[in-house]
């Protein structure tokens, strides 16, 4: 069994076309996809330039401080401010006519004047461009931080003035000595306990899109990794087809090797190649893509879960290989399955665009593909930073697909 | 001599079609046994069943005392298979190919290395052993194809049409290797071919196979002896029973009968004295068995002249396995 696997790996690694298809083509796809889609992430040009970013503002306060905030956002942060009623702003956000909406709460001016900690502004976003979202958030936070600081320092000086007025024996020459430490204390407090804070959120009406905050690399690398991992399933089918065509399969059948060990020996290389593919693609996402100005791929917070998901995906792909080998009798059929079925399944499964960003019906259709579960699992781990509990359903689905593929494939496989 | 192989009523059916229809034969230890027959006769299917590649529909065989159905692993250790195809991995070197085929028979370490070097010597390809197979000539590939079947030192070697597409020099080398393996190492060999010259050269005994059945089996001398003086096949514009009787009565003729003409799609084989003008009516082929073919030919032509019957073709088959096959089936081996 291991001899067969080792021999197949030797053959595979001598086949330049297979290596290019398995390892280099995915990288090319990822780079081209990110370039074309403009989802290059924080390292990209436009997203780092807040001057061009429009910001819709819902002013539920309507008083001085809110007006000052809007003016400062436009003048100091360079955002293009448009004020909308809240309902209209939310509708435009949902329709993605605007990508960022800042909601200034009622009572903002009064709270700020009273020094109430904390007045919260809500920045709602609806874009995949994490870089742009971060730029807007930083701009808003910068402006509000300055407003907090200004308000707190002014408040402290007012307090000092009140102290002086209340004490007739106060020596004005000591005013500066008192004012400076007070101002420094207020400055530190404004850093730690700002009067105004900003939270970033998605409107609840956007359902599954809530809390999505992804860079292009976080989408592209896992998605295309899953696409090309499942394309690797044709390795087993091609290898078995080649063996039958050249007659070496007869030789294997004539040797004292059981049929099942022989078949498992044919499957192991597929499994190994998928593992190498995953390591290569994720490592490229982490270390190589940043060198060409793209974001670095984050591997999330649960490496054990990531390893398990890669193993489950590799197993599923390998079992799909035996199914293809059993169904496809000719080279053309193998090519047809790889060229059409696997690409369509990948599209339906969300390898190109995450289905939770499209609509629910697509996500429902996608669930019949193993790609969906693999992609969803990788997004949960790599993009959302979730852990093992979040991918249990993905693991179960992938193992279920593996079992079905293997059973049907083994049942239909013809050794003769 | 004990039997290394005893095949008992082997049958292989695909639906209603019987590719092998009740074949039984024995092979003695140390014997080179030939399976001779045209393409599609069932030779490869028979070998496939004996080597465990195909499961028989019915019947069985014992190889080295082990039943092929109940003890397949023991049988497979005894067998060596050299398939008709070039069953090798073209991007790997000859040495890597041989090492792989040795490993799947359980060879490891020093024993494996020694066996690989030994079979490379047998096929005289030691110096090219590290080259990828895809860079070999057709003849060299055939030789490595044989080596791959020898690496685990089988007691019984199945050579399935090993010389197809081989140049004369490599063909001779293969013949020498087969004879050497049999003579020096006592290896039993089952050799299939549709080239009667090869079988005559290499084999002690021959089974002639046609349409999934053995139609004759004996030593080559005895098989040829069935014919006496050879066979003449003559194409006539017209023939009737009276003419057949007249030909049969000729002194140098032992019998005459009609045979079906060859299928139109069949390419003409090389052969003596074929006269067939274009556009001529389809001739009737008559097979004439003779005591001495030259005498019989003169007498037959005289008989035809007397009756003013023109002949369209004449082929003379001297006594050999080809003419035995023609005699038994009415067909040529390579039709």
C-alpha cells in the first residue's frame, strides 16, 4: 500500500503540469482575483485614502456639538459628509449605496457639555473592504478624541476658574502652576476614558452579514484554496485511468496486494498533496502576498481546529477522487468532471464569493456541496477568528460527504 | 514431471458472450507452453484468470498446488506476469520501476537490490537503468517490461504477446532471455502469441486456441504431423461438388473442402502467389490437404484446366502451425 503511494507521489512530483495546477495556479488566481475585485485589503491604495470616502451621517442630536463633529469630520478627517434621516440612511446602507453610516445619538451635545462618560457614536458599515472601514473608523475616532480632549480640558479650566472665584485670597501667580497638572490629568483621562466612544456595527437588518469585516486576502486565499483542493480530486482518477490504460493496473492486480490496500494506496497521494497544497497556499497568503502589497493572511485563533478542518477537507477531496475514478471511464470524462462539475460546485459552494455576502437562497443551494462547508469552516476560523465549536457542523458535513463519496465510489469502482 | 499448472474448465463470460469457454490444460514444471491463436481467441483472458486479474465465471485452476480462487495470494507469489501492454511507469527510471514491482511482491533492502540488478543483467539494460523509461526505444521498453515480471523470481512466468511491435534485434534478445530463463533457472513459461514462428521456436507443447476454446493441444511435432504434406488454399471462380470430388481423388491430395472467404475488411497478408484482379467476382476458397504440396499443386491445376475453371488465388502452406490452424479452423492465424 505504501509502496504504491510512494510510487504515485514520485510520478506526481515529476509531472510539472500537475504541480503547476496544484500549487502555482491557485496563487495566480488569488492575485488576479484580488486585483480585479479591488479587494486587496489594507495594503491597497484607495482604501487607505480617506479623502475619497463618503460618510453618511444620521444626526439625531441636531445641536452644536453634533454640528461641530460633522464639520470636523469634513474639515479635519477629509470625509465627504452627507446627512440623511436614519431610515433613509439604513436603506441606503442595506442597498450598499453607502458603505458607512455614522449615527449621532440624541442628547449628544447635552451629554458632552455635562461631561457624561460615555456618549457612544455608532459607525455602521457594509463593505468587505476592511482597509477602508478601518480608515473611516480611525478618522471618526480621531475627531471624537480631539473633541473629548477639548471638552475635558475646557471643563478643567472652568473648574479652576470657579475655584479662583470662590477663594478671594487666591494668588493669581500660582494659576499656571495649578492649571498645568490639571490639564495633564484631564488629557490622560481623556485617553483612558473618552467622553465619546465609537463602536462599529452592522445593522441588524443585514442578518448574516453582521460583523463581517474581511479583507480580500481573507476571502481569496481560503476560497481558492478550497476550489483547488477539490480540483486535486482528479489526481486519483487520472492516476487510476493511466494505470488501466498502460496496463500497470493489471500488474498490480496480479501482484499479492489486496484490492482494497491497493485502492487505499492510490488514494494516499491525493491526501498528501492536498495537505501540502493547504500548507503551501496558507503560507503563501501569510508570507508572500504581503511582499506584493496585499494583506497578510491571518490563520485565526485556533490552530488545532484549522488542522482538523484541513484534514477533513483533504479526506473529503480524496474520497471524491475515488468517486470520480469510479464514474469517469475516459480521460475526457475525468477532464469534464474536473473542468465543469468541480468548478460549478466551487462557485455554488462559495469559493469565489462567500455565500453569506450574497443571499440566503444561494447559501441554501451551496450547502449541497462539500465546498460550502469547507469554505464556511475556513472563514469561521481564519476570517472571523472563531474556534473549534464554530466548525463542528463543517467537520460533520465534510466527514459525511467523505463517507458518501467513498461508499458510492467503492461500490461503483471496477477493478477488472 | 509434476504439474506447475492445472487449468480445469475455465470459463469467462461477459453477458452472453463467452470470451473463454471451458479451457482445460496442464503445464509441467520447467516446460515452455504455448498458447497460440488469433487476436480475440481468448488467450489474454485465460492468462488474466490464471494470474488473478480476472475472476473466472466458472472453473478453476491450481498453480503450484494452490487453488487460484481460494489461495490467490500464494498463487500470485508463484506467478510472474508480463502483460501485452508496456505496463511500466514512463516517467520513472527502469531501476525505480523494477524496485517498485519488487516491493509489491514483498522484496526489501538488499534482496530487492540484488534482484533488480539481476533482472537488469538478464535483459542487458544495466547501463541504462537510471534513464526514464520514456527515453527508451520500443525494444528496450519490451525488455524492461519482461524484467518487471521477473524481479520477484516467479516459478511460472506468463508472457503475453511479448514481442508485439518489437524490432528484430530486440525480438531475438527476448527469445534468448526466455530460453535462458527456462534452461538455466528452470522457470516454467506460458507464452502466448499469434506468431507461429515464435511458438515453434520456443515452446515444447502448444495449445491452439480459437473462439475461447482449445481446439488442439500437443507437441509441435505431433500437431504438424496431423497435416502430412501441407495445405493449398485456392480461390476458384466457380466450384461444385463434382469438382471437389475430382480434386479429392487426385493422387497427391488427401482432401478438399470449401472455406469461407476472408472478411472484406481484412488486410491482405503477405503470402505466395496471390492473383486477384480488381473487380473480379468473389471467389470460392477451397482448402486442399496434400501428401506433398508441390505435386498436389501440379495435379490440381491440371484438373482445373481440364474443366476450364480459372483460379483467382493460390496459397501454399507448408506443414507448420499456421497450416495446422488453417486446417483446424479454416482461418489464418492473423485474420
